[in-house]
């Protein structure tokens, strides 16, 4: 029997991850934070790689190739923020690729296209000199203005064409690094970065660079046209961040209490920033696509996680088909590294991908039984269902009665969104359910919205555009007739960050929504990630039980095991 070809892709920046490719297809992948329990954890990759090897049941000796990427480093095989798993062996071979190239291949490998354009926009990519050290053949395609620059430059946005199994860079823009100052709006990345701008506003509003996702949720509470100046400008189709806009913002948040006292002001700032990002992204992509037309587009990089901007891109760009990479942030670098190894280095054909983004290992019933026995006491009721239909019916009935359900099924999702494998689920229309979950389960700010998970064939019934959005990465408008039925998953501006549920790769979740529809008349569930504020999404049965016990969750479903609290102190 022919031995399989295993490739490890590893991302070593923040949001680190590891991916194991088997004969060109993902067999297991994990983000490091899910294992270390440190949000946005990165650096050393031994923990994540060992998880992948263990899940597949192989040793390091079975690996044919390792492809790695980090923002500002070419990591040593022995040490990188600690001892690496490769330190005591000269094999497998390790190669390094640049940041934007890894982003690009992450989209190519998981997209439905055999030929496409690829756009990468993020906070900060690889330094130019490192990029050229790794990919000297691309020197001729980079503007001499950048080549001759004496200061450190980093990738800002990159546009590629993929066909015939080859990725060709068409346009790469670079930016100098921002000078480190005490300015509250100092860019944390390069000086002219869309992602860096959004992170700077996040710090101004929330006091935290990592809270960029909250801005999108806060923005709809703001008033339009409150500020009449722009943050961005384009010169020769290259984007620049102006300096003078900063003069208008001199009241950075001094903590959550201060933020709530001045909520309307910070909401206005968030709305302005969101609108600026939308205009910048749309302009940037329009420039590239008009210059290099193609009907298929892959869009990735951290900025591509902005679901509001993505919906506007889908409506306004000349490209007919857009694939928004689900793991568009740095957690997706490992995916790109692995696919680069298969497609570019080994010269193997890109294989079809079924759309699934759930690459974690599956925990067997014995592992679950042992954990439950050790952790569950007389304060809980426990049931085990041999029949899936009975399990689904029981859970749907409980959801319809107003119970909150922690839903732990199969391998975990890869990327920032829970898509029905590690989810907290609830009724979308029961009054005050949104506030209850934010306050007593997620322990987070009350303005933050929740997503509707809807059966794919029902999306046009509930939402105006009816976007196909299997990765919860696009917004749509809730139809007015369903505003009350979907009150917990519709934001203050009438929008929803929709997940269309695919039965092909998410069968049990699809069955649950179908059954809930029979009980409630609504083919939609409230779906949010199985974690609380500041915590990575749970990975193991133990983590699931621990979080279940410390929150107001009513029911925990671990595969076929259902655990219910006898009383709830919240």
C-alpha cells in the first residue's frame, strides 16, 4: 500500500495554529489557543503540532514536509519561543514562506475555485527584505520605489492570480512601520494599514487592541455623519492613512465604566471607523479587480473577517463569485502553509474541498464517559441517547421551551466562529434571551449581538438578500415580518450576521434546526461560540463541563450525553 503524504503547516505569529494535510486534504487542524487556553496565543508550535499528530495517530517521522510562516522571523527548527518538536531531528524538511503568501494559499486551498484572483488585506505582513529573502523570484514584480526604500517596509495588501496550479503576484503594496509613540491612536502595525487603523480605534474605544470585532457590533448604535473627515486616501491606487484625523479624537476610553458613561460618543466613533474601513476596502478591491479582472475572487487576511464590509463587497464588486476565507486571520496561516507545500513545493494538483471548516479531533464516548463521571455530581441529571432522532427531538423541545443548550459535537471548528460544533444555542425569539446570555453565560457587554443559524434552503424566507453564508462571515437584513421572531439575533439596525447551515458537512446541527422548526415554527436558532468573554472556544469535554458548571447554561450536550442542572443559581 502506498504511504500517504503528510504535510504540516504551522503559523507562528499571534493566533498560532497547526494543520496536518494528508494527500492534499486537511485531516486535522487546531488553533493553539484552544489547547493553551490563552486567547490569541502564538509563538511556539509544539503543542498544536503534537495535537495533530496524536489525532491522526502518527509520529513525526511520518511527515514529508513542514511549511512555516511567522510575521517578522524565519523560525529556527530547534527553538522558537521555547523548544520545538523538531529540535532533535534533521527531518522532516522545513521551509518558510512569507505572511501574505500563507494567507493567499489558505484561501486557495479551501475555496471552490480552480482559477481565481486572490486579495489579502490585513494589519501587517512580512517585512519586504524578508519577503525577498524567501521569494527572490518575486523581486521583479515589486515597484522600485519600495525596493529602494531605506526604512523597514511590510506587506500591506497583496493581489494574486491563481490558475494552472500556480499563484502569480500581480500587485503588492508595502508600508513603512509606524513610529512608536505615546499617542493613544498610534497604529500598532504599519503606518498605512486598514487592519492597523481598525485596531487603533479599538484601543481608543475599548482600551484593547484585540477587541476589533466589538467595533463592528458597536457601530450600528452610532449616528451617521457625526464626523465629516476621512482617514484614508489613495495615491496611484495605493492606500494611505492620513494623520490629521487623529486630531479629532482626544478622549480615549479609561475603562469599561467610562465607556458606558460615554456610550453614544464611542458608538459614533465606531460607526465612523466602520464606514471608513468599508470605503477603503471597497476602493482597494475595485482598483485591483478593474486592473486585473476575474469573475472569481478569494478574499482573506484579518480585515476579511469584517462581515459588514464583506456584504457590501458582495453587492458592489464586479467579481461574480467571492469566497470569503473563514479563517481569514492569522489562525489561517497554517492552512496556507500546508496547501503551499502540497501545491507549490510538491507540485501536486489542488484537490476539491467540500466546504467543511471543522478540523478538530473527535472525542469518543469513552473519553466523554470518564470526564462526566469525574466531574458530574448529584446536582445534575444525566441522560444518554442511543437514538439520534430522540436526542435531536429532546434538545429541540428544550430549546423551544426557553432553555439554553451548550452543544458539543464532533471535531471543533477551525477559525473564529462556532458553526454548530462548539456552540451555545437558544431560541431566537424569546424575550430577553439575548440579555440573559450576554450577562449570565458569556459575561460580556450587553450591546454585542448574536448570530442566527438558519437552514440553507430557508435563508431567503427570513432574510432580505438571502446570502449563502456558511461561515457566519456576511450580514443580511432580517425581513420585517420576522423581527419579533428573530429579536435575539437581529441587531439594532435590523441586520444579522447569518450562518446558513450546510447539511453536507454539518448534518447533526442541520437536523437540530429542522426539528426545532417543527416545534417552534422557526427554522432559525441563536448560535454563539461556546466560551465566555476573554476565553477561547472550548475544545475538550472537560473544558465544556467546567464552563457549563460556572455559567447559567441549562443543558450540556456532549455528543449523545445530555447533562442538565437540577437548579440554576443565576
